[in-house]
């Protein structure tokens, strides 16, 4: 199996951290030398290991933003994430 090559070209921000120190981050990531895309996933503190995540184009990220802005999120306060 071919090795997965990635490069975080820009760290945009973290939206949470779990007890093991892994952070859920939105980054710009180039996968296998392709054009960087928006990427949301859990990362180990040293960014050498990652969990499953989502990779999105700018249009997909904008659609997600619009969807989230249309939701009533009060019922979701305090939810934690697992890795």
C-alpha cells in the first residue's frame, strides 16, 4: 500500500481537545502533493497522527457554514467529542 503524504499548509484553528491531548482542527492540508483543501479532523499533539476527518473545497465549506448558521444550536451546549 502506498504511503499517504500530507502537508498542513496552514493551521486555521482548533475547536476542541480531548483528554488524550488530540485537537479537532480546521486546517489547509495538501494530500499527496495536490492543491490544499480545507480539512477538519482530530490530530495528535505533534501532528504526526490523525483521525478520520472531512476534506472540503471552499464551496463545500461555505455551504457547511450556511447550514450551521441556519441551525438552532442551544440544545447542543457542552457536548464532548471522542477520539
